[in-house]
C-alpha cells in the first residue's frame, strides 16, 4: 500500500466513525500525509496541514484518534508529527511496493535513544509514549483530587504492591486522569530506569488485539503486553466493554501481572460497576485494588490551576481575568485550559492586551451561571449518597434511596426552579404530588436532622463550584 492509499484509508476510517462531527470533518479534511520517515524510535508519519490553527486544533483534539486508526493498519512502533505546509493538500511520496510504506531517510541526526517509554516533544505523539511534562510536580492538588494524587504517588514510589494493584483512577472527562496516569509512568521511569513501562489507550489495545487476531500474531501481542512489560498503564478503559475477544486477552493480561506482582494502573470516566458490557470477572479484578476518584475542582482550585498554567506559559493575567475564567469554566480542567488558550489566541491575533473586557467578549457564550442540569444534580446526589443513578430514579423505597431522591428533587427545585411535573418526569415518571411531598419532607428535616443539613450544605457547595453562584 503506498502512502496516498494508506492515508486515504486512515481518513476514511476516522471520518466514517464521526459522521456527525462537523468540526472534526472541517479541520481534518485538509490533512495529507507529507511523508513517512525512518527514525530510531520507529516510523514517523508527517501530517501536513494548511495553517497553524489547523495544527493547533488537531494537536489538541485529534491526535489520539489519528494514532488509533494508524495503529489498526500499521502494527509497528510509530509516531505522528503535524507540520504546516501552507496548502490544503500536500504531495506524498512515490508509490511503494504493495504492503510497504515509504520510509524516507532522515536528514537530521537521529534522536536520543528511546526505550519502551519514548519521549513526546512539541506536536509529536509517539505510540507507546506520553507527555513528559505530565508529572506530579505539574499537577495542581486540591480537595477534589488529593486522594487520587496521593494514591498515584504511592504506587509510583512502590509499584507492584498488593493493596494498590490495580489502581483504578476514575473521574469525568477532562479532570486530570491522564495527567496522573502519565505522572505515575514518568516517576517510575525516573526512579526505576530499568523498568519496562507500557502506556496505552484502551482503544489502541483493542485495535491491536483485533489486528493481531486477524493476522495470527497473538504471540507477538502477548509478548508485547505481558512478557516485555513490567508496568501497564491503560487510559479510557471503559472502551474495553465493546469486545468479548479483547476482554478475554485483557483478563489474562491482568492475571499475568498480578501473579508476577507487576503494577497495573488504569483510568476510566466511570466506575467498574458502571462500565457497560464489561465482564464480571474483569470488574471484580479491577475492584480488587484501590479506586481513587477525581471530582470537579472547586473555584479556589480552578484559580490555582489557571494561575499555574498561565505562569508556565508566560501569559500575563490579572486577578479579575483569572477569577472570571475560573468562574465560567465549570465543566472540566480541559475547558479551563481551552478558555485560556482561546483568550490568548484572540489577544495575539487582534494585538490587544488580555483584559476582563476582552475575556467577557471572547468567552461570552460560557458566561451563563445557570448551566447546571437536572441530570448533573442527580449525579452529584448519587455520588454523595454512593448510590447508582438508575436506583435514584427507580421505584425502590428503601430509606437511603428515598432520602437521596427527595434531596435531589429539593435541590432541583431550589436551584433550577423546574416545574413539579418536569421534576417528577425525570425521576422515572413520578407524580407531581410526590415531588411536593419530597420538598416538604426536606424542609421539615432541615430543622430536626443535623445530618440532612450537613448533606444539603455539602451538595450546595458542590453546585456552587459548578455554577459559580
């Protein structure tokens, strides 16, 4: 397969999985495969894009998925580099022999020798490698993540222990799970240089497994993930619920690691019990060790994160701008950094200083304090009372569930002011009279039961951290 056909297949596969994602289609369509270089760490796929904005967007939002699609077609080590060509389409090399990708001689001296844990620099993403900037020292610790940070640091200091193996990092998208997962690897690599570390997304593990099955190369696959690996770090593990054959391999890989006292650290956006399609035997293995969850940071932590990131990048931000961005960036750390990047880009393009007026103009669509939803309130309550969302909406009337359900209804009415009928409909079709009784019950208990008052104060604090009011 020549370069042009190879890249056409990658583009087709990626776009076919994202048919309704118009931003992806718009930014990804102009990319081309400029060439494939042979480097010491493996093949380097050089992607050409027309502008710096294309390069920035793809580097921030799309590299994981691009690497996943390349991995499905190309089983050897590789990296991806995004370069600005100044044109919508760039030329590719001459056709190669069937089944071979063109490898150009690298005119520059080879990079420093890399191991199973290669470095990532600039806009280069290496298969099996991660961002060396993601360390424990660059992770801002707050009340929302201090336990997860401590658990990860403990594992990095003493990998392979029975208590914390596996370590399961759980939290919503964009909260810093990947940062912590990567920090574990970087710390182990520094403290135990001989340790063989494999960092991989679950999607890549899935694609490589399927590809190895089709090619009859499962021995190579198992050798890579079991025999030649001491530390397995896997991101977005919820994806494994998609395939039975892949789960079979993952289950035996886990067993292999545990039997040899080798460390496994995984990250997911949901708890093991909430991963659809995941086999019970894998679920119980994941629950054997330690589960550390990360929540949305409060306003003080968001301010600290923003100041830290601005300082590292020499972005001059006055306190009122910092406070404004922190207040409106309520969903994730990723949103926080995205808003900072957007403001910086507008400032540079227009040649104006970073001011509060500019921030309000550029980020106006974020400035809506009443953005918390019914589902988000339900999730906060479910997490607080340690129950499942489906149980919160069910007809079950055990006391813990009834209390949680009534508290959720009370908070929704107080902070969202939704109609009683709508509130009832979002709790499995409850009648509006049930909602009225719930509101009255919580009101009366606030003056009698200190625990109810404590629960309400804590939940309203979390709502404040999201809405900023």
